[in-house]
């Protein structure tokens, strides 16, 4: 049976509205994705670190309660769990402040069994952080050599703008490793000062990978892919409670589609058809829209239960 392996950070997301905390939930970019995939019934594993504290135990329990294998979440003595403060504005978009105290990052884990057509989901600053980059890069190379499909979400926050020169080689390595690359308007504005999907694809992406998804909030999703495929996918208006997990769940929905529709390594290498892209983007948008209707950063259980009848 095919499986998904996510690799990324864990945090405790404390969500504020009107400067008052209204929710606290375990989170992180790839973390939110694997929680939704676990709820959707996809065999899923998460590789990460957690603090040796009450929050760290909560993070691991939350993974396991949602059907995600947490056996490769590293916990080191004297480490504290990172925190993310998310301040929602009037449109329920978030501004973030991050707090981290992991002085001994090691990411010391044994590689899971990876079979051809499994999916590895990675992204955000964790995937380029110089502190754990050797371990992350070695794992991604291992996964690629074993025939996994690598899905990369750039997710480069403005809070790391000053680190860009230092981590750019790692970013470009990830571009080259990725089979499918997704980035948002905010990512590419921070990294390159560009907001046009065509310009970004031609000048920054196409040399490394031909499968590029560009998201821009409520504006249409842009696709650039093999054979000159260029397409827009309108975003259905949604009553939004929080956009914190919108991109993470777009990723989860896309990866769910890869498994659900039987898209293989061979299909990726040959170039996906327009119909395949349509189905995958539809899954991605449905997951993202459902997530935005709550403060949980992931799809709800009712939506997860309805998936087999939806797609």
C-alpha cells in the first residue's frame, strides 16, 4: 500500500483575534498536511522534532490520534517546543511571530522503508535550515533514489527575508529535487520580488522542474507544466474563519489526489495529462476550502469521512 512521509517542523499555534488568544493547536506546515492526510485514511508518517515538554507530548499524541505514525519524531533532553503566534486580521489572514528554543537540533532518525510511488511532502524553512540541512537533504536523496514522488511547498516566510542569501543554495537544491513544486505569491515576492506566475516560472522554476503550481489567496490557482500546459483554476468563494492552514491543506489535498487517483512515478516522469491535473487541483482546492472554515488548521472529520463519495 502506498504511503506519505511528511518531514517538517512542529509548533504550537496560538491563534489571536483582536489581540485575544482564541485557540491553541499543534501545527507546522507539513504537520498540518499530514494530520489531514491521516484523517483522510492515507497511511502517513511524520519525521520531525518535538520539545521534551508538555507541548511536545501533546504534539505526538495529536499525530497518533489522527492516524499518523509519529515514531520518527525526535525528542531531545532539555529541548523546548517552538511556539507560533498567529494574529488574524479582519479578513482572517494571519500575521505570524515565531519563538524557537532548540539549541541542539539533530534530527536523528532511522530512514523509513520507502517504496516506489510513495510520496514525500516537504517544505518551509525546515527544509532549508542549515542546522538540519545535511539530514534533510540526505533523506530526500534517499527517497528519490527509491522512486518516491517528491512534493515541495516553498513556504518562504518574510520573517526569514534576511536569511535568503545564506539558504539560497538549499532552496535551489530543493527546486531540483522536487517533482512538483508549489509556491505562493508571498513566497516569490519575498525571494525574488516577483508576483507574476509566468515570469516566476520562466526565470526561476522551469530550469529545475516543469511542474509548478502558483497560489495567490482567493485569486485563481496558476499551473505551468510539461508540454507548455498553462492553466488557471478559479477559487470558489468560501466563508473563511482562518487561512492559517490553507496552503498546507492544498498540499494535503493534492497528495491525497496522487494516491486516490493512482498517479505514479511513471506518470510524473511522462508528464501528467490535463485531466489528471484537473482532478488533483480539485482535490487540493476542496481540502483547502474545508480547512479555512475552522480554526483547526486541517480538514474536519466529516469532510474526511465524505471523501470516498466526493472524488
